[in-house]
């Protein structure tokens, strides 16, 4: 019975021992392994490659990996500083969206990373452009390119006006692959200071009440409200999902003083909060 | 509790101690020693039953201690001492077999038919632990014993019809018995439409259809050894459950075993019987026949069991010893898919039994020590190791939603002890017994996930961290004869510790649409169950006899609440006329008002009732063989009634005329 476990291990061992013998200068490590290329943006001597897990941008939270290639040498530049500005062009105005700074990916030489939360898009994916500013050896470069952002099938982010006349954006980050379990729920909360600035909102509370509208709008036990974690500036809570299917995560946003800024309790009369996110699995 | 264990152990020791003294005593009459002491044992003989083709369920219901819980007209759930499946050990000829339905729609008794069996052995309380650990007792459905008497070909045909529900039953059996080889096969087919309750009220979804075939063969390769193979295939389709929100489209079982018998001659070791077995059950619930449901769903379940036992009988001087070493491995899996009414939403899915593996191995020792012709001390001990494993990781994670501390494995060590003193005199019998037993939670109790119980209208969540349920038991039986009059009393009392029952989870919303809420399995600190029956019979003449039974049961938890499904005052009276070729019986069967009902667990007060039945039977002998005709009327007065054991008080059958005809060809 054990043979079926031993055999593959033996083969793998054999394979690797052969492989290392053959080429000593070690094969090139692919630092974007498992990621899909979204788009390349050419800018004179450099090309910027954008990656994520799916290979396209979607509304909601996007974790993005970038590489910067020197078109002459073909090598990736390891010591650049980058920043970005996503812009949504609308008929009468333009605005940006919540985003992180771009930092070097941990443990990698050529990959930089960050996130952008697109709160909306046009049906055909149009409307957005991305400006990348970067600095290599004290030389500044900038490039702007049109990108397309697809509409995510569920409501994984919400932008809304709070009672305090402030516009907020909340975006679901985890669970990415929900299970029938107590899942860790992670969201980002930002406020719209102006059209271009979306700072993180600290120390608020987001209450959580997951419901299944397809099954009598039942809830699940032992969920916890989302609280702010100042280590990574996201909000965390426990999300219990008792079965697969469509779940509506009803939320309420409370400020530091516990005043409700948006959202209502779910009751027999009120099927859903006006502030909610969705998961489906 | 400790003291009781000590008492029982010392009794056990004492009886072994006696063996040393008894060695030199004179041999006892062997016929006395061969006498099997069981609380109740009913032979499935064709001709004694009121209906030749009665189902196992009907048959069990006639037993004093057994009550059947009904969710429909098929697959009734036996209870013993007011305790149901999880507190009993129900086996088929010592084989462990577990239903595949999370909602108890398929008790084991539904997967065999009378044609498969020879008799049923019922052991109350700790006297029923030969095949496993239980609190309430054990029911063993015995397969026929092998015969090598060279009687040649034999066949039989049974036909049955009942007016209520247009119920038809047909049975056929063929047997060849040689001197070293036998083969026997039988088949039975039953089909019923909806039945009518009293007053011609049609009970929708009370139909069923099933067939059962079995094959048994044996080969005797020496005077002392033979081997038997047995195969039972049972398939029920289109089974309605009027008391439940869903029906069953398939309940299928394959039960197989291979048994080796060794019977040495003239030795203390009388026999060794070793069986290897395998059984598999598929159970598929169905709501397609129900016009209005909140949501359509599929709920299939599977249960596979592999096992063995090896049993030795030893008769040494005044001792009659049984040693039984057994083990089994069970795999229980059930799932639920709900089809969303909104086409944009995906189907919903969960494991209701997340692939639970149960491994058990244990040993059972029983000694009947005969002090003299009148007195016997029976002592038994069962020790077992029980292990549950949640095989699916999602099962562990889903239970962790309710119980943060869930391990995927749970080990238990279980013990059962019993000791009974029995005195048999010419005019009276007396017995007194004490016992202590433990059981592991059932798969549903431990690992069920959102199992909807429409009895109390709650969703139930299993609890893998439940303690073993433990019971202290005392029983007393007495029977006195005055010439043609006989009166007897049987009583048993159970003090159950860590009594497993659902506990309301106040802030958890139910998954099932329309349910009241969620209950998580938990345990009462203790509960008491008491039952007593007074039996009497009077033989008026050679042919006329009357007998009657009066029963009282009581069950309460330490929270002061009544336990659910406790039988109210019950009575039964029968007037018999018997000759060798004709018999007639008029029966009165009734229950008092169920005043001690458990509102907490969804019961309401079930009104008292009484029904009258008339059974008649003839036996004819002719050239071709024997013909048995049984006919009669059940519920003569067409009373519309339900009993405490009828799920959600759905009404029982109204007036029913039946006729059964059996042909036995030699």
C-alpha cells in the first residue's frame, strides 16, 4: 500500500538528482510563476508588465504584480521606485480609486506589487487608464495607458455615502476561496477625500450578518464584527458559511463612537442591509 | 455509580468463583442448561402470527417491550424501553448495519423481511449487549439456522391482500435440503397505495413498494464443520412519508455474510461460529412528488459496514459461557443539495454526515451460572474500543463553526456490565437484575450538520465532543401461576447520565425554511426512564383464553421536563379461541391520554384511543400439502386515531379487511 507513495517520491528524487548534475548554473527562477500577464505597457527603453492571478482587471480588490524590463538588455530592473494613478474618465469628470503604494515583493528580485480597488467600470470594461511613474537611477519616467476593467460577477466592493456626508469604499479581499467553515474575512475601508485621494479609514467597526436569501434568508452562527488591524490597515473578522451557494454579507459601518454611518439590521421585515457584499461558491 | 460497577463486577467474579466449586458436582440435565435466557424471543413461525405476511414492523409491534415510531406506513423505527435507534443496538444475525438516512427514515428493520428471518431476539437494557453497546437494549434479527437433514425440495407460496390501501403482498420460497448441502431462496414483494385513516380520510404520501430477495446456501464438509453464505437484497422505491416533508425514491441494501460453524462433539466447547460480513445501503430522499416545497432538494446517503464476529459457546459444569469477539468498520456519508429558486444563484450544498468512519472492536463475555435447578445467575461484560474519524476536512471545518474545538478523531473506551439473578419455581418465576452501560453518540448525534427534525421543527447540529452516555439500570420481573390464572409484572428503571438531547442554540437561525431554530446536541446531566407492564392471562377452558396487559411508562430529565416519545398508559386485551385447525382472536388495543408529553421537544397531548381487531385463521391439509388461511378486520370501528409514537400525530389506518393465504408444498 505504501508503494504508491514511495514510487513518486523515488522518481522525483531521481529526476532532481539528474537535473542538478546536468546544469550547474541553475535554471532561471520564474518569479511570476502562477500569475497571468494582464498587459504590457511599453515606454521607450522600458516595458512594464502587469500580472495578477486571473490575467485581467476586475472591479473590486486587485492584487497586482509588476515587472520593469530594460528593452536593451532584456533584464528586469531591480532597483526602481514606482507609483501609479488609476483614473476613471466619466463624461463630466474624472476620478481615481483606492490604491496602495508599489513596493518590492517580499523575497523577490524583479517583482513589485500593490493593489488597486476599482469601484466601478463601464459594461464593456472601458473607462479606466493607468498612469505609472517610475524612477530608475535618478531619472523619472511616466507612461499612461488605457486599461480595461471587467465587472466582477458579484458585489465584492461597495461605494456609498455615510450619514457623515462622506463617501466610503469598502472592498472584500478575503475569503478568496470560501469554504464551509469559519472563514477569515478581510476587507479594505477607504474614504473619498477628493476625486483623487482615498485614504484608509482607521478604527471604525463593520458589523457582519451573512444571510442566504435563497434559503429563507437564514444566517450563520459565530460571526464576528470586522475590526481594524493597524499592522496592515485592513479590517478583519470571522465569517461562518454553513453551506455552499450565494451568501449576502450584510454590513453596517460604525465610526469610532459606535454611530452607524451606513447599513441597517436584517430583520423579518428588512431582508437586507443597504450596505452589503456578496460571496458565491 | 462506582459502587454499582463494583457490585456487578463482584457478582461476575463470584459466578466465576463458583465454577471452581462446581467442578465435582453431578451433571445437570442438559435440556435445562440449553435453555436460552432472553427477555423476549418471538419465533417468526408462519402459523402463529395473525398475518402470515405481516412485515417485520408489524411483528415487532406485537412484542410487549417494543413500540414502533411511525413516520409513514413503511420503515417504522423500533423503540425498546422508550428508547430509539441511537440507544439500541439493532443487528442482523450479529451483523452491525447502520441506516443511511440522516432523518431516520430507514431503520435497519426495514431492510429485511420476515422471509429472511427465523426469529427475533430482544434483550432489554444491558442484557442486550451481546453485539454492541447500548442503553435501551438490543434487537437481533436472526437468520435461519442451517439444516442438513436431507428433506429434499420444499416450496411455499404466500399471497396477501388488504383492502385499506389496496395492499398486495406475494412471497415465494424454494428450498433444497440435502445431507451435506442446502440452498434456499425466497422473494417477497409488497405494494400499497395510500391508506385511509378512520372516516375514509386518505393519507397522502403513505404509499410504498418494495421487494426483497435472499439466497442462502450451506455446505457441510465434516460432521463438525460447515460453512454458510447468505445474501439479502432489499429494495424499496416510491416510499411515502406522510409525516415528513420528503419521501424516498430509493432505499436499497445489500447484506452479505459468510459464516463458519464448528461444533465439536462431547466437549465443553459446544460451538464456535465465525462470521465475516459486508453490507451497503443507499438511501435517496425525494421531494418531486410534493407539489409545494419551499425549495427543491436532493438528500442522498450511503452507509457501508464491514465486520466480523467470532462467538464461542462453552458449557462447563454449571456454567454456560458465551464469548464473543467482534469488530466493524462503518462509513457514513450523506449530503444535501438545495436547488435555488433563483436561477442566477448557484445550487447550495453541504455534507450532512461528512464521511464519518467508525471503527469498533470489542469483546463480550457472558456466564449463566446455574446454582441448582431453580436458580441462575447471569452475568455479562462487554468491553469495547470505539473510534470516530471525520474523513472530510470540510466536515471538521463545518463543525468548527459551532464547536471551535473539533478534532478529526475521537476515541472512546466503552464498558457494559450486567448481572441478573433468576429464580424459577413451579408456580412462580422471579428475576432481579442490575446493569451499567455506556454508549458512544451516534453519527447524527456526533456529526450531523443541519439535520432537520420536523417533530420539534428544529435543525439539529451534531456535537463531536459529547461525553459517552451512561446508564445505571435495575430490573425486576415476577410471574405467579394460580392454576389457570397467571399474573406477572416486568419493570425496568434506567438512570441515564449525560443523556444526549438537543439543546436550544438561541441566537442561531435555522437553515431549513420555516424551522423554529437550531438545536445543538448536548447532554442533560441525568434523566430517568421507568417502565412497568402488568401481564395476566386466564385459561377459561381448553380452547378459550383471555390475556391482558397494562403498561405504564415515565421519563423525565433533571431539568424537570418530560422526555419525548415516552409511552402513555397502554392496555391490551385479547380473547382467544384455539383449536388445532382454527383460531380466532378479538383484541382491544388502547392508550390513555398522553398527559406527560414533552412540549419542549415538539410533542402535544395525544388523545386516548382504543381500537378493536378481529383475527381468524384456518389450517387445511390436503394431498398437495398444507394451506393456511388468515383473515380478519383491523380497527373494526374505523376509529380515526393516532398514538404518541406517530410522528406529528398523523393518523393511523382506519378499518382494514385482510386476507393471507399460504401454501406449503412438502
